[in-house]
């Protein structure tokens, strides 16, 4: 785990501001996508964020993938593929 | 010395029973599982509000002045904030793993909502996809809860 107590208060504020900025961008991106697609088509793709997160944790943070996690990721990808082809 | 007395004092305090917790609650609305349910409903509702707002009130460049008065979109934003608060409230007493399992139904809620309220036609292939995604999120609940507990 990262030791947050060592990072300076300024650094933490910067991280927070970065997080808010990224979330704002993602919100407006989501709105423009909603403008173009049906909600029932678009929403399942939101499940892919967990896939990205898990792979990032696996590759960058070197976390271990459990069997349940693999099953879940494969099901999400499969489901999204079904929705994409519908 | 003082730390040891503090230790024994806190040990002597009996754990709050479920009955006591219920009596302390001022309103039945604050039941944690009801709040969890409200949180999930609000998350799905926010998506539907946003979709209605984008379809009826939103003009493409996001900085267009009229966009700031699009009340459906504001409603969606407030629903997201409300769902976050009730989620955090529920997590004070609901185990994380159970909360995550409930949250997996979100994908189904959104699909049912867009079928009922937005009149979207959902093919059987899309239903299968939605259920597979929900099942996948359900499987991920356990590893996700374990990762969150570490934080």
C-alpha cells in the first residue's frame, strides 16, 4: 500500500484536483455519448471500467488476480460483446 | 498506565445490539438496507434523468449557456450525489460484500428503466448481454470488497 502520510498536503490537494478534473471530463464525455446512443446500449459498456481497473492493478500494482475476478472479467467482456452486437 | 485503563474501559462497553441500534434510529427511512436500495434506485434513475435531459435539453457544445438550465441534467447530477450519500450511509452497517452484490443489479435496473421509461426496444441479445455483465459484476464483488477493505 502507498504510504499517504509521507506525501505533502500540497501533493494531496493536487491529486484531488486531478481526480475532480478527470471526473468532470468523463461526465461530459458520457453526456455526449448519451446524446448519440440509447441508454440500454451504452450502459453495459460502463462495466468495462472494472476490467480496465483490474488489469491496471495487475500490470502496474502487480496485484494477484483471483479466480472469481477472472470469471467476472470474462463475463463482463462477453456481455458487452453481446450488447455491442445487438 | 492510562492507556491500559482506557483499553479495559472500551472492552467493558458492550457491543451495541441490533435492537438498540434500531431504537436509536430516528426514522425507519434510515434503515441501512433501505438506504442501500435507495442508493441503487437513485443510480439507475440518474442515468435515465441524464438521458432525458440530453435528448430534450442539451445542445452539443457543452458550454452553451442553455445547458446550465437543463433541469433534467441537474436532477441527474443530484440523484448521483444522493445515491453516493445513501451508499456511504448504508456502508456504515452493511458489509461491503453484500452491498457490492446488490450493486450488481444496477445494470439490470438501468436496462429495465430505459425499457419502461424511455421506451427503448431491447432485443433478446441485448438482454443476454446485460445479464452477463450483471453476473460478471456479481463475481467481481468478492475481490473488489477484499481490495477495498485493505484501504
